[in-house]
C-alpha cells in the first residue's frame, strides 16, 4: 500500500535525471532546454509530494522500521536535490547541479537498500 507506490514515484524522479541533464547540457542557456528542465523539476516536485503524502499516510510497522528510515532519508535527499537543481535554473551555478546530482546518487543508493530489504521480507 505504501512502499510500492512510493518506490514507483521515486523511479519516475530518479531514472530520467541523467537524460534530462544530458539534454540540458547541449546548451544550458537555451531557453527551451531550460524550460524543459524546469518542467522536469516541477513534475518531480509533484511526484515527490505524492510520495511523501503516501509515506506519511500509514504508520510504519515496527518490523520495517529500518526500511522506513532508509525511505525517509531517500525522500529527503530527493527533496534537497530538487532544491539544488532549482537553484541551478536560477543562477546557472554548476555547483548546484553537481550537488543535486550527488543527492540523487545517494537517494538512489538508499532506494536500492529499501528494495533489497523489502525483497528479504517477502
């Protein structure tokens, strides 16, 4: 009820990231490419909001407390990463893009741990 929909939303956020950055890297000063990247960020924000609401909708059972903790940190990393990416669209500071990438990388690692732990429970 909770973990699969949240995982699906995370998948829709994290998987296209590299492709979206690659498209933008063709010319970050191109208005259309930047607008497309901003649409990606906004879509991700909506997906993240849905995932966070779903995650908070039901108390976590004690037997999945570790999984819940990893998922909580994963959602936080995605949120912080999106904030950094949005900063990049405002100031073109590459460090924001790199920080966003690193936060997404960490979120992906936590997501893999969640998936691994969930498979062990089934």
